[in-house]
C-alpha cells in the first residue's frame, strides 16, 4: 500500500508534474500566471495542453471536460474525448491549446436571470490556470469560468476571480504606503469547514422528502436527540470511520488538504475541515469535497445529507468560512503580532474589515441566503440573522483605547492552570472563542459562520473581498494625500472605530436581548431570504460592484432574479412533496390504523360488553380528530399551491412562499407529527427520526 506522501495529489496536474513535463520557459510562464496573475499566451497554452493530455492519457483518461460552477450551486461538466480521426480509419489522441483555453457549452438551460433566452444557447468556458487541472472518474477536469455569448458571468467563479483582483489592487496601494515595496500580490485565503449528516441508504430510500428535497418535511421528535451532548467529539462509529478513511484518500489524491474530522453535536452529524488555500482554489476544492462525500457515502450504503436543516429539533449543518489576507512574501495581514496596539498596518486592515462588515452587512446576509439556511439561522445552534463581529477582550480594549486616546497597558500572557500538577502549564489565549458570533476574529483570521452547508463558498467571499477592497480604496485615497502619514493613520483608525463600533458584539448571540440591542444600534435583522434579497438592488451595493468591476448592473439584476426564483422553486417542491406524502401515505396509513382500532373495539365488545377498551377508544377519538385536522390543513396547502400558480413575478412569489405556503406547510406538519406519536409503528409509512438519526451503527 502506498504511503500518503506518495499518493497525495497523484491525480492533479500540479507543480511537480508541470516541472517534469514542461519546457523550463513554459513552466516559468505558467508559474508566473499562477502566482502573479500574468496572462498566459496561446503558444504556451498549446505546450501545456499537449503535456496535460499526455499525462492524463497515461493516467487512463480518454476524455476531458471544462469543469465549471454555474448558478445552480453545483458543478457542471460536458465530456469530450481526445480522439481525432485519421485518413486510414483509425484515431489519434489530440488536445490543442485552443481546446484547453476555451470551450463552448450550451448555456440555454442554466440559470441566467434573464441574461439569456432559451433559444440563445451559446456560452463559453474559459480556463482558470490558477486552479490546477485534475482527473476525476477517468476524465481530465479543467477548472473554468463560464460566461454568456455577450460576456456576462453565468457562474460563481468569474465574480470570485474579479473580487480577488479588486482586493489585490487596493491592498497593494495600502501596503506601498507602509513601505512594503517587495510585495507584488495580495491574496485572500479560505479554509471552509464542512458539516454534514450520514444516514443509512435503506432508510433514505424510504423517505420521499429526503429524496426530493434533501430534508425531512415530517417527523416527530425521538425520545433522545442531542440533549446529552454525547455525540460531539465522541468515538467515531466503525462504519462512519470507514467512510471517512475512504473520503480522505479520495480527497488527498486530488490534492485537497482534508485535515480534521470529528462527530458534530447532533446524532449522525459530522464535520470535515481542510487546510487554508487561496480563495478560488478553496472554492473549487469545497465543491469537489461535497461531490465526493456523496459518492463515497453510497459505496458504504450511506447517504450524505448536505441540507442546512435535514431534521427538526437537532442542530442543522453550516459551513464555517475562515477568511484571511496574505501577501506573496508570506505575511498574514490579519496577524496581530506580539504588540497589536503598536501594529498600525494590522490595525488598519482590521478596521477595513470592521467597516466593510458594518457598511455591507446586508450583502453578507444575502450571501448566505437560501430556503434551507432560513431554517437554521437564528436557531439555538447557529448565528442569528443579525450580522455582527466578535473581536474578543484584548482587541476590543485596544480599539477602545485608540478611540479614547488613552494608554493601553498590554498584559502578559496568563498561564492556564487546570489544577492537576502532572499537566503542563501553557499560555492562555488572549480571548475566549464565541461560537454564537456570525463573524468572529479567531487569532489571525475571521470565521464567517453563517454559511449553509450546501452553499458554494464563492458567494460569501465575493462579498467579503469586494467590500474590504472598497474600504481599502477609501483608506488609500485618504492616506495617499495626507501631509503627515502617521497622524493621518491615527486619525483614520480612530474615526473608523468610532463610526463602526456598533457592529462589534462580544456577548451571547443566542440571547433575545441581543436582537433587541442590535435593532437599537441600527443593525439589520433580515430573518428570511425574501426579506434580504431586495437589498441586493440598493444603489450603494450596485455602486460597490460596478466600481470594482466585480458585477455589472445587469449581472446584479440577474443574480437577484436567480436567487429569488430558486427560493420560490424550492419551497414549491417541498409543498408538493408534503401534499404527495400526506395524501398518498400518511393519511391513508392513519386511517387504516384507526379502522384497526375500531375493529378491535368491535371484536372485544362482541366477546363481552364489559371488556375495557379505553386505550382503543381514546386513541381512536384523538386520532380521528387529528386526522380531520390534518386533512383540513392538507386542503389549505393545496389551495395555496393553486394560488401560487397565478404568480409570475419572482419577488411576489418569494414573499407568497414565505408568508402563505410555509405557514400552511407548518400547520400540516404539526398534525402529521402528532399523529406519528400515536400511530402504531407497523402502520406508519416512513422510518422515524430515531431510526434515521441512530440507524448507522
């Protein structure tokens, strides 16, 4: 068996492969493209294409694909073989530079928000040389951007790359003011922690709601959930451990730095965390991770659920977006150093992030908006829908001292003593962690905790990169014209703290009093997707994106349409699934059970009128009343679905789903879940929550 160090990245056209297979000059040009963002000419691309093809064929590949990330939220690929016919009736294997650089997929059926009509099919994929090609399922996959015939971005990668260029431009301006002449590029880095559930495939196959929607639309609470906190970091079950082992091997072969694995809080819930990577590569890797999780799970007769809230009553799944900024010289610009109070450069970049989160809190909320995540945010398990920043005690005290022009007395690191003599003493961190904060500073990075489990990380990082780029631009504009740089820095940091400290909150984000306090501070509380999406079209947000050339106004409008339409479609699918399950399975099953109870009463009474039938009678009475209420609620839901058919405007449809469909769905579920608690298990048509959550042993 190969050692990990031998097979890590074996399916990636990485630097070591390129160094071995490319001419020295071509290799240098490719490295310059990857590290410095320089354009690669067509002649060099042709050389790369030939080497890439030879390498892929040696690995058993017969096809290649331009692997891209449309607005569906998942990846897309169209496979073409390397074969080219010869006059003698045979074939040769060819792959040109043009085929590497550009593809032409059908763009008509991908979400475009009105950018493309159905009859306008042409679209283009363009090679992203900064993200390495790889082999998956015997196909050479080339990471690409995806745009329309008119050049508009139809994907998630293109805006992300644009936002990375924007923050690079503005960060370099600021760094030059501090004398960092050796810095030639600045990149954001991301480490996305991925939460997920694993359930038995046999159970999954018996649940229409899981098959159609990814979450359970019905389900009574089991006797045991996560109350004992015994699953969190608990011993990993052998079947799950086998899955994790296979998953790691698949990811490592693709050069994905899967690092940490553990049980999460809810039964059947787990987490995987990678090592940081440049943002666009981290986004590619996370998309691959989600795909491979689901494939590997099936090999183990499991199903990997990536929905944000697959089960009511237990924790949902998020994706923690650990974000930082680094220079090509290896400096983390969010590293406070030993004396952060004296580190003006760190404080300036910190203030840029604080101001960005405050100014564009609406966009950050939009970046995590989805029908699935609406079920999770604000519950006692995930950050609230109100965006705020956690800085911790030390940084907060430093900023307060700067704001008030008072001296800050740096404290020596306290040794943590745990009361057992044989255990070593070690330095205590400057601050505790806050698991309830949406946006928490965790030492040398920010952890954006609001993302949903199934989401692409691209959306949130587009917002973060662009918003921080705008604040750095404003800072650079002011400082470049300053007469006294040191005084200007001091005044700028002080003013920024004073004007934007409302966004800083170090307390318990789950506390209801914080929501009231946040509203007093003027912070937004956008609880649902339809509530927040209209903010996308506000002038300040359009100006942000167009100024930094991340989105055109047309692209912004299209994304609004896509996101609101997707919300409506998902709720509609869930409502139709509930109608199907209730009318075809749940109500008939309960009716059969009630008939059995009635028949049982009749049989007993036929033997003796004195036989006690209290259980049967009480259950029959209660069940009949609940069945009638459930049937009535089903009728209301069907009426709402009929009303929905007449709504064509995506905004009106989104709010109708939120205000009318979802309450009708919740009403039906309430009665159905109560019926499950009194119906004999042999009659109930679906696996219970207990079977789903504790079925993997």
